[in-house]
């Protein structure tokens, strides 16, 4: 991966350590959330009790809408792919860019224990949920980085790597936050 996991405030990205009184339950499939006198019950798909809590924070992308009983049209699934290479494989001066550059795409330099990397991204394909890495998307990212920087970014022999994922995007691109309606 391009980022190490750190405790809060996670300046390089990654996972934050839970706050006191907060229990992290990742990789747990919740089939239903139901209110009860003291808060919320979370049930698995077979109806078994997973947990009871006074508050629940949904952080599961587009699937959060179904659990909250909200219309699925509030969120669109958008595939995106990032491209990265070791900084030594780029045509950039080491440590450049010092700050992220962005205008329709982005280029940023990230330090790492195994050497610095240049990260470029990201493609956007609404409605596409395929998470396989595509050569065509690497080419698109490299072309967009060239337009942003005014010069080609990768050496001809550069080893290009990447990752693709699907993110949940609201219609106005703003986060959905607050209490779910009853």
C-alpha cells in the first residue's frame, strides 16, 4: 500500500485508533439496525444479535443507506483508480511536488520506509464497481498528471502500480452526516 497505518491524527492516511468508550467492529456484516429503549441493536443477516449501543456510526459507504432506511439514490457508486511509482522512476526532482498539486486530478509525493513514491489520481467512473486495476486508467492518470505538470511524469522504464476501489459519492459531493430520519 502507499500509506502506513498510524494512530490519530493519521497525517499519512490510514486507520485511526478508537476513542475511549468506542469499540471498533470491522469486517462485521450487519443485516439490520433497530431502535430499542437504550439505543440501537445491530443484527446479523440471520437476525442474531451482534451488539447493542447508545449510538451507531455508519461508515460503510453506499451500503449505509440501506441500513439507515434512506433512499438508495442519495449515493452513487463511483470507481476510482490511483497510480503510483517509486519517485526514482519518475522524471520529477526528488521531493517534488512538496505539496499536493490538484486540478481535476492530483499528483503528490509520499515518503516511505522503502523509498518515496509519486501518487497520481484518480480516475472516476460512475456506476462502475469493478475493482481490477486497468492499464487504460494508468494511462489516463499519467496523461492527466502530464497536463497538470506540463511534462511527462514517468520514465519509459518506470514500474507503474496502482489500486482501484469504489467510493460512495453524494449527488452534491458533500458528506452525508447527522441523524438518520426516523
